[in-house]
């Protein structure tokens, strides 16, 4: 991705995930799913219990929650009102973005950094491949995913350039189809999901939402059979089911976001 395109995508994503999980804990304490806004007191940490600061509809935070769920890591969730951020949240991440992980005296943010850290610190059910070439190609796939996310945001936000955005999506689908043709199973991790599968899932989950308004955005099973099979296999994973919203709920949230009043507590 070019630096200009990368900056543009980061700007859009920042607006979504800094002004925009099912709150989920594996061995978790009961925490409110509702978002914490400025002025709310800091919820005390439990020593030794990992905490994620998240937002229920943020695809970047969903990456980290997917890894937490897939690896069965005990954690608790604090959802943040990203239009009215608590001061204690900004102390943990001056960028004001989710996800953020906190464990005792350790704080980590940025989605890929949090996921890599989790895979290193909790090595059971390892997600990163050991083969350097495979690991490099998984990084390429993850980086290319930014192009897919950019096209999806274009279709969400504007009626202009719709034909070009659809054409771009088809090109992106072909890229993933071609990579999957070289893998030995339904996943990018062959017969089981790898880190790359979880990192690229969140915006694929939102494709049915885009297809409501733009049917041409749907993944054509005849043109992209491997990608369609990957979508079905990944959507069936327990970690995905634990963090997913259906298309109608995603659409309601995005409509509130587009109107400038994101409903972080939608459905609660």
C-alpha cells in the first residue's frame, strides 16, 4: 500500500475506532458492556487479570478480541466511549485508539502489536507460523488487507466512486483467492486458522453489510470459491461467533456513526 493510501486508511480507521465485542471474558468477571465516558471513575484492575480496552463495533479491536478468544486467555473488557474518552483511557493510550491491553504494570496498544504480544506471552495454541517464508507471506496478506478495508470504507461512506470501489473489491478478492490456492486447507493456516486468518476477518465480517446497499460487493462463490469457503469456515469458528454481530446490527451502528452520533451501547 502506498504511504498516501496508508495514511488515508489510517485516518478513516481512526475516526471509526477513536470516535467509534460483545464485551467478552473467557474466565471473566462480570463487567458492564456499556461504554465508559469521560467523568466515569476508573474501574480498578484485578491483579494478574488481563484487561482489554475496546469498543464493541471496532474492527481493529475485534482483531485482539479474536486472538483472546481463540487462545482461551482469561480477560475482562472495558468498552470506551470514543467520542467522549475518559482521561484515564488517554493516559493509557495518548492516541485515543482501541484496542489497548493492560496487565498489571504492562500496557500495549495497536492491534497487530497486541496480537503478536498475546501470541508470544501465551504460547499455547500458537497462531504465528514457524516457517519464515510462510510468516513473511502471512504478513504480506495482512498488509494487503488494508486495501480491502479501504474499499469497504469507501462504499460505506460515499455514493461517489462506487463502480471503482466495487472493481477494487473484486481485485482484492482475487488476491486472497490466489493465496488460498497455495494453502492446504480452507484457512490461510491450512487446516486450522493462523494469526493471519484472525487479523483479516473483521472487515470480511462487514462485507454482508456493504452488500445490503451494494450487492456487487458480495463474494461470488463461482468466481472466488476458495475465498467463499474460507469465509464460511472462518465464520464458524467459536472465537468469531463470540465477537461477531449480524449484518443488521452492524448496519444500525454504522448509520449512527455516519450521522455523527455513534451508538456505542446499541442493543444494551
